[in-house]
RNA sequence: GGGCGUUUAGCUCAGUGGCAGAGCGUCUCGUUUACACCGAGAAGGUCGUAGGUUCAAUCCCUACAACGCCCACCA
C-alpha cells in the first residue's frame, strides 16, 4: 500500500508559501535536532560504528568557503551513515593554531601600541586565551548554520587539559624510545613570526637578486649574501678543479677582515656555477652546515634572532641584515675586492604565512627521528590498513614518506603547549617529563631547573588528534559512552583538504601508529580547494574570499552545500560561482513546490472518486526511483558525492516533477488542479524517499518538508532510515 | 632538477573501448491556481596535437605542447 501524506486534509495554497524561505526554518530545525540528541551516536541492530573526527577549524577565525566544503562532505557521509543505521559519531573540535593565532594577536597588540615583549609569558598566554575564548563561539555557530550534525557534547579544544596530558605522554614516550633528540641545526627562522618553522612551513619563491663576485686571495667566489662573509669558515672547490693541489695548500682570505680560512674540496660544489668555488658559511646556510659538519668546521653566527648583525666588525654591528649587505658591498667596492656583479634568478625560502624572507639560522631545537615512524606508515599504506580512494594521493604520500626528514617540533612562541622539558642550570642536562616539574636533575641532582620556553609545533599535537579526542572522551566519567576509543578507533574516514596531506594527515598516521599501534583512520578522503571564479586561491588579503554566512543568508544553507559538491569531483579544486548556488536555491524551491503540489491536492473526497489502475507512468517512476537511489547509494559509498547529488537532482526535477507529476496532474471543471489515486499515493511514496535520499545533502528543506507533510508522524527526518532497494540481480 | 594533475559546448565541469553529457549562458515558444526560484524546444563540440594498439579510441599506449600544483640543499 502506498503511504498517503497525513491522512485527509485540505491545504489552502495560502497556508503553503510559494517559496521555501530557508531563513525561517534553518535555526529552528537545527535547534530541534540538537535538543533531541540526534547527533549522538546510537546503536541500531545491524549498524556498525562510523566515525569522523572533524578537522578542527581555527578557534579564532571565521569559516571560509573551504570549511563549508568540508562540512558539507563530512555531513553528507555522517547523515547517510546515521540513516543507514550505523552507530555514527562526528566529533567536532577547535584548534588553537599556534603561530597563526599568536600572530593575529600580536597585530592586535600593535594596533594598541604594544608588543608581546611588554608582557611576561603567563600574562601573554592568558590574554591570548581570553581573546580566543571570546571568538570561539562564532566559528561554532557557523558550523551550526551550515547544518553540521556533529556531537557537540564531545566538542574538544586542542588546549584542553586532558589533550595536553596525552600529548605530553607521547612526547615522553618518544624520548624514552630514543626517537626524540635535541640538536643544533640550521633552522628556518622567520624574523616576522619570531620563531623557526618546519621545512613544510617554508615556501619557495623565485627572485632576482645580485650575484657578487668577491676576491678571496688565491680564489674568487660568487655569493648572493656578502653580509655573511664574516661567518665564513672555509672556501670549497670541486675535487676535479684545475690547480686543485696548488690551491689546497694555500689559504683563502676573507675580504675586509683579512681573516685566513682553509680551502677544502667537496663534491657538493658545482664547478660550473659562479667561479666554481663556494664560500662555506655553516652558521647561515643549510648546505654549508652539512659541508662544515663533514669537514669538522666551526659554525659562526653573525645574524641574531632579531635579524641584526652580531659578532662582526663594529662598523656593521647592530645593522639589519639587508642594511649590512649594502654597507659591506660598498666597502668591498672601495677596497677593490668586489670583482663584478651580475643578476641571478634563484629560489629563496619565505614564510608560508607572510611571504617574508626566511633567515637560515643555527639553533638548538627538539627533533623527532622520522624514518622509523615513516616506515611503519608506508607499510600500513601498502597493506591497505589505510586506504586512499583517490590513488594519486596515495602515490604522493608514499613518495613523501620515503624521503622524510627529521621534524623540528619546537617553536619560539607562547601560544601553544609548552614543552615539558627542563634544563639543569648546573650540568646543562635536559630532563623530559609528562608535564610535571622534576625536583632534581637526574644526572647531577642539581635543583636549579628551568623549563624550556618553547612550545610544540601545532601539528605535533594535532597529529595526535584522532586518538587524543577519543581517549579523552573515554576518560570522562560524566558521559554515558565512556568507551569512545574502544568503539570508534580506528575511525572510519579522515576527510580534509589535500593541502594539509603532509602537514597533518600523514603525521596523524605516523604518530597514531606509534602511540596506539593502529592507524588512526581507515580511509583518507581529500577534497580540493575552493578558488574564486577566476581560479585564484581565496584569501582575505586578496579580498576574494567569500563568507559562507552571507551565502546562507542569501540562498540558504542547503543551496550552499549542494553547490559545493555538485558539478565536480570532491578531490578537485572548484571555482566558486554564485550562479551555482542560485541554481541550487532554485532546486530547493523545486522540492518545496513538489510538496506544495501534493499537499494542496490531498483531498480524498475528490481523489477517491477517480481511482484507477497503475499506468505506465506509475510503473516507470517507481523503477526510476529504485535505480536512482541505488546509484546514489553506491556513489556515496565510493565518495563520488557529485554523482549522487547530480543523479538525485536529475531524478527529482526532470523525471519526477517534469514528467511524472505533469502526467498525473488533472484539472477539475472549475480549473482546480488535483491528482487522482493511486497516482497521488505513488507520488507521496516517491517523494518520501526523495526527501530521505536528499537529506544528507540538503538537510533543512527536506526536514522542513518532512515535518510539514507529517510523513514521520513524530519522528524527524534526520532519524529516519535510508531507503533500501534491492540490487537488480 | 624530480613528481603529480589538467586539457571535452561560449563559461564551469562530469563521463564512457561501441549515436558525445549536465548546469549556467544564448535563442525561440509557452504558461501565469505547484514552482518565473516555471515549462516545451533549439543552436552550439574533429573530446589539446601527432603517432600506435584495436573490428572500433574522447577513453588504452607512446611522444609532444599549453596551463596549474607539489616536492627539492646550486651558492
């Protein structure tokens, strides 16, 4: 028997607005879902656990189009699995975003005429904490506006005490396992951020600079950085250089100071570049550092953390590095030691965030040995313990893991987790703990211990996010389901932008495997970036960023969501086009009006009289529905969300509305439209399944319609079950 | 220097070893008691180029080109 909407009722057109006014429903419906506890994981008979840990957005920033895309994709998966009957958990969170947040806060301080140096560490930390706490609600409300059906009772912040405790535990464990070390290395120091950055946080840009040819006595060298000559400790030539033996017996002379340094040979030198001789400056260049180490040379620092000259002749002391370059070049010219100059186009490192020039600097930092961790990750990928449905991401991941380098995890900022390591003032020994201050030095028993002032790279803690969030849930006694970790780990899907594949996803796999012995998630689904209509990456500074809330206000959350998955594969970049949202707003309205047509004609006294047999149209629409739902189901299961969205759109609009409803629509003598039975019943039955199948994509209009039609009696659509059709044999 | 991706209608993009698809845009017509946030229809493509495999290639293979992205220690 076919379901007939809401029994006997006559709905006057006036009571049923012609357009779906999204803003009238969205907030109300979301609150209804949230209050009813629909976002909590619930066990059904044959459901299996399904869990996504949300990539925590920066607690301090508003959401942009990229967030809207991930929310849509993840919410589609979550709602689908929930309807399928799986025990479904989507765990939300917020990220403290160390460097970025501190930078934003410092800009704010600067506006007030202050700087971070005006405050002690604790005060500064507290100020940033309050600042973030005040802004955090905005981001969370934006997630709600987008319809994210995540479990707010499990909402977690990356700086929650329990999370910090777990991160410290991992750090200590790495130390005990010999995977952690403190080393003096060339690091990428960003003078603007006031901290060093990992290799990943440094971008390369091509620049044209001047190449200076300098007279070093018996040899000539070419350099782009004449201000660093005071840190030179040798000049290297290639082993096949002409007159090598002769040169090796002599000494090179640093211009201006006259200091004598050895001439050495090393195959790293390119004999065809410049003069074929390379000045070795281990204190300010990574290659030189490597060469210096090989030849047992000292590393001299001549630029300090503020980017000023130090440890140089008085004439240059205190100058900024670029001023010093001009001064040095001028003096070289005067003394005739500048042989010639030529322009050179080369690649330099810049800060990924501000594009400011990176200063390679010698510094002592905490490092994690990555090779052993990466090997386990590669094995897990090979064994398909973690699957990349889009093959190219697996290839890229594997390649990166194979060539991985040690990870510098200490940052010179206060906003973040302070590193739980103390140095003994007496014997200089470092003591690592799980967060508690040690009483005495383990080696000399000294009691004068000082905690490291650095904090962890944010990615070090977020690399532990999947197990940390689930474990801290388990530690909570107040919550009914205190075994989240046991139930949901490894999680089902990790969904995030491909731009943080290396930063985050692969590190989660490595640390997850290390800490728990298991991969943190079984499937990695990556989405492409949202660009502007011309294909340019969106950013606030370019002014081409779109505000999701504005789009929601204009077209509704459903329309925005659909537009972000419709018309392109999720793994590819998309160009954001407002026309597309508009089209989906029209679609939401179409759904609304299908409901309106069915509702205003549900008059039994009229339709009962016209009962007849099923027609070709009736039978065809039933079949098309079955095929559509099956295809959509398969598409969602294989993360081809665009296919699912598109086929549902096509079916609803062009098969159901344009063809079927038109074919069954009748008019009375007075011109009133009505639909006779059994077609009306069939139409209702098809429409019910349409609402269900579209619900993951367009949760608001479908829920609003579901309730309006009283399809579920007292249940909400969010809690309904996914339509099932037997696969054709 | 290595790697990856893209190239299909005016635009944005799906897709398949067997008549080339969607949305938007354009044009024509229609309806105005489900929806103008509507309907019916039309125009528009040598599926980047050149070879190869095949009965058959937009799809598979090879080379090339253009564009884009990622990685990399030539000062």
